C-alpha cells in the first residue's frame, strides 16, 4: 500500500532526526505504508473473530443446551465489550505511544483467544470472547487514527477502501472460515488456529511499528469512564435481552438496563460537552454535519450487516438443513465481493466523492434486504447466495466513502475522538441489529410453533419477519444517503511526527 504522510515541519533530509523530534517527510514516507500494512493485518485477525462463531451457534446450542437468544451472547458480548472499551481509546491514543497501545490490544486478544479455546463451560467461553473484544476495541481506533495522521486527504479514499476490508469483509468471511473448520474439527479449533497467527502478527507489529504521534499527559475523568461503561453496556445489554425475553427466560426485564443505559449516556454526553478539551470522548465532532450524517448511515448499515450475519447461518442450517461447511461456503461469495470492491470504491471516492457511491449503494442494499424477505423453507441455495452477494455490493459502496467522509471532515485534533465515536457506534449498531433480528425471529417462531405445531415452518416465518424489519431500516438508509455530500477539508492543525531512535523505544 502506497501512502505518504502530510507535510510537517522538517529538518533537512541529510540530518538524522533525534528521538522526539520531527522526521523529514522523505524519510518518514517509506515507513507509512509498512506501518499501516502491519496494523491492517493485525486488525483483520482480531476483527475476524467478531463473527467467526455465528456459524457454530446451532452446534453450540446443542452442546451447551442453550437457546438461540442465549447463544447469541457469543457475538453480543463481544460487541458489548467493544462498545464499553472503545470510548476510552480516544484517551489511550492521546496519552500513550502507538507501540504501547498496540501491545495492549494484541496482548488482550491473545489472552482471550487462549481462554476461549480451553473453555470447559459456556460462561467461560463468553468470558474468553469478552477478553478478546478488549483487544479488538483498541485496535480499530488505533488503525483509523494512524491512517488519518499519515495519509494525505487526496489518497485517503483508497487507503480507507483497504481498511473497509477489515471493517466489513473480516466479519463477512468469519462464518465461512468457521464453517470450514467445523466441518473437520471441533469449534475449539476456531481459536487454536487463530492463536499462532495472532502471535506472529504481534511479534511483527512490536518489531516494525514506530510512533507517529507525540503522547500528551492528559487527565482521565473517572466519572466519564463510569458513565460511559454504564451507558453503552446498559444499552447493548438491554437490546440483547429482548431476545431472551422472547424465549421467556431473561436475566432481568429488558427495560431496566435500557433505562439505565439511556440515562447514563445522556449524563455522559452532557459531561463531555462541559469538559471540552478534557473530555473522554469529545462530542464536538458532532458539530460537523458531514461527520454526524456519515456516522448515522454507517450505524444503519452495520445493523443490516450484523443482523444478516447472525440470522443467515440459523436459517440455512435450521430451515434449509444445510451443513456448517455448506453454510460457510454459501456466505463466502458475498465476503469476497466486498473485499474486491473495497479498493476500487476507495479510488472512486478520491475522484468523485461520496454521493455517487453511497446513494446507489444504499438502494442496492435496500433491494437486497427486501429480496431476503422472500426466504422460506423452499428457497434455493442460488437465490440465497444471489441476494447475499447483492447486499454486500451495496454495503461495499457505502462503507469506505462513509468512513472516509466522517473522519476526513474533522480537524486533526479530533481524529482520535472521531475514530472512537465511529467505532463505538458501529458496535452499538451491530448489537442493535443482532438483537432486533433475533428478537423478531424468536417471538415469531415461538408464536408460530405454539399455534401450528411445526417448528421448521415457524422458524421460516420468524426469518421472514426479521428480514422485513431489516428491509424497513434499509429504506431509512436510502433516504439519508440522498443528503450525503463531500465535506470541505478542514484546516490542518500543526502536526509533529515523532520518530524514536530504535524499535524498542516506547
């Protein structure tokens, strides 16, 4: 990947820059591509695990004797943890060096993978997923912030196009990899096989990464951390509990965590506005209209993506009777198409801006969601693959332009906070989409089974109901996409690129 850092005050190329000072653009440029490549590779590995378990849910439901609403916590707990941790990453990226933050991210992911691989019971497996998610939560804003600091505005589209492969394709191909593994091995190997890859990525990252930002000693506002954790966890937990309530076995009434979450988030936002420059998550990013609209559309898109990824494996295996291997392979074409389009869409964005891509993408995704409402017990494999591929084409046209528009419209001082906001909203939206699809599926199928007595037909009705809700949400995205414009590039803040003398410098 070719990229060059933005202009900054520099010493002459012939003079080596000492640690802690600005390195010349010519010397820093070769490192930019390598640095971003390392972070993209590591991020792909950690984000892949967000959905790799979805294809295993039917088997895990039988092995651990749990229902669909409980099994979904393997994905929901992952997203919940990310929603809690990501708001803190704005502070971490300001306070700590790049290598230190990378070490925290990959160390947490490695520990969580080990716990999950050796989990004796379902609750320990969920715990492993939570620890994994801590590392994933830190990695996403780290990747965004690094790109925004190193890549000039006229090349961000293609770079973010590559990153969209991480954000969207890794979750999309997760079920495929999971299906291939489950066809030959037990579910534990989905973690054992990832572990050595993550170890290699960690070693390469710690060896090659250089710091590109100067850590600043900013205070951490403890009340903001508490309010953020209560707010985002309450919201995601409440949404996810709706499915369990539909099965008649919730841990608590869903309205209780939802009320706590909404109240805490309200207090959190008000406190961030009052804190200003000392905010844990700087809400002034929402003063930029292009950022606000793009974040809203990304959130709607993530609801469709994660809701579909959690629902399709259940539908394919429990209604159409497909194996885990076939299920995984059926989901592969959509993921590959999204990956192939990522870089192309990024280049088109650099040339034409977001609107010619986002609006058609939203329309295509909407058409695909309505097509999925026709799924029933007689739907052919080719039909399922065709609608899934079309959905991924639409989302590919949206993700990269929206992410680039959202973050590129912000002034440099808000990059880390904007990255954290985008990543947080993605996880909350993903959890909301998962909760919505599973809740509608569960309520409809339970009611249908009680009245008709045919579980398979009732489940097919539940799938139809869930996709109908998803299609309605997709219509909202189409309307919002019509207002997308290319935002003017904000005035650049003064930036210094800190280059340590050795790879071991933190």
